[in-house]
C-alpha cells in the first residue's frame, strides 16, 4: 500500500541520515585524533627461518580516550575517503622514523622498518619530497625504511609510478608490494618497477596447507620473486605447518601471529631487538 511504501521510505531515509551522521562524527573524531595525537604505532616482527627478527612492520592503532584501541580497518577507509590519510600517513612515516632513530641510537639492530603507504598518499604529486623531508629531519639511515605499497595504487599511471619509485630508491629506501596476488596481477609492471620485495597476501598463506590452488599461487609467487631477484615474505603465518610448507618452497621470511602479534614499540625493543653480539 501507499502508506507502507511511505513508511519504508521514511525508515530508509532515517537510517541513511543516521549513517551520514555517524560518518561525519567519525570524520571529526579523526581530525581531533590527529590534533591530539591519539595514534600510536605497533610493530610486528618479520623473522627468518630461525625465528630471529630481521625487520618489522609498523601498524597504526587509534588509542581513543573513551573507546580504547581501535583497529585500522575501522578508520583507514574513512581516512582515505576524506583525504585525511595524507596527513595520517605523514604522521605514520615520521613516527616510524623517530622510532628507527631511537633504536639506532640504542645500538639495537634490524634491517628495516616497513611502513604502509596508501594509494592516495603515494599519488600525491609531492609524495617523494614529503618522504625525503621526513627522512632528512629524523636523520635516519634511509636504508632502514621500507615502504609497503599495494598494487591498486600503482597501475593508474605506470610512468609516474616508476619515476617516483626510482627517486625513492635513489634516496635509499626500498619498496615492497603488499598483499601481492590480490590485485591486478599484471606481470609487466613487476619488471618495470624497482622493487625489493613481494609480500604474499595472507589469504593465500592462510589455508596453504589444505587448499591446492593456494599452494600453487604461493609456489608461483615464490618462484617469480626468485627469478626477478626479489625478496619474498609471507604474511599471516599462523601455524608450524605453514612455516614448513613455505620453507620447503624457498620462502625465507615470515610474519604472523605464529611468531608474534603486533606489539607496542617498547615491547618490540625489549623482546625482539638485539644488540650486535648481545
Ligand atoms: P596489512 O598491511 O596487510 O597488515 C597486516 C594485517 O594483518 C595487520 O592488521 C596485522 O595485525 C594482521 N596480521 C598479522 N599477522 C596475522 C596473522 O597471523 N593472522 C591474521 N589473521 N592477521 C594477521 P591491522 O594492523 O589490523 O591492519 C589492517 C590493515 O590496515 C593493514 O593491512 C593495512 O592495510 C592498514 N594499515 C595498518 N596500518 C596502516 C598505516 O599506518 N597506514 C596505512 N595506510 N594503512 C595501514
Ligand atoms: Ca602491510
Ligand atoms: Ca598485507
Ligand atoms: Ca591487507
């Protein structure tokens, strides 16, 4: 009936309004959080075949004064939509560089810290200048900084991407392709981009021991990386069986709950970072 239709429409409008309000609320909360420095970085170790830490990935957390720890899946998408990701990404880079600097001064050794860079952030025309400024200000060894990029942001403008990557590499940074295998699997750009690492997406690693097609995907990525002279790391490693399979296929770097969850910076330093010969 007409009345029912009207009700349905008004109910629909109401929930749309609610969703829009929540969206606005979260957006203003995000802006405030940036001002008030409510973000923090956790670090997840990346280990070798002996389980020793080689590097670590920085992962953002929002320490909300009322809601507690908020996972990135709750706010990164909105930060991307609103463009706040650019500012947030700059904060992440400078915070990671400050930690790198502190740990180096304490003689704690590691190869690099990997930082996630969103497509929108990477596509800023002055992205390389932003990174260079942050690296210079923090006075770190740029070789200790790796950027993790996802495939999605790289193929829009291949020439520009290649150019940016070359300049980043010239600065001393290295680049990893995150969630590898989930995006446009164009092999052409793999050889065009000056990459250091491929990171096998955790969806493939997850059931690699009981899914034959994932087994083949993982094996193929490892061989491909090998042939291209790229390092390969598996993320989302949760079991010994996964480690055994990956090792047998030639993967030598691992990241996942099996070894450690992401931990606060201080805990990384206390439990995972080592002094040379210490
Ligand atoms: P990602 O870059 O693929 O990061 C890996 C995610 O997998 C992290 O979730 C990590 O905690 C989780 N993880 C690690 N080991 C395991 C495991 O063994 N099993 C399972 N099930 N999960 C595991 P987190 O920290 O919630 O981050 C989610 C995503 O948010 C990240 O995915 C990344 O896309 C984004 N993100 C996190 N920090 C940043 C950041 O600083 N900047 C940007 N742009 N994005 C970020
Ligand atoms: Ca990542
Ligand atoms: Ca990933
Ligand atoms: Ca992911």
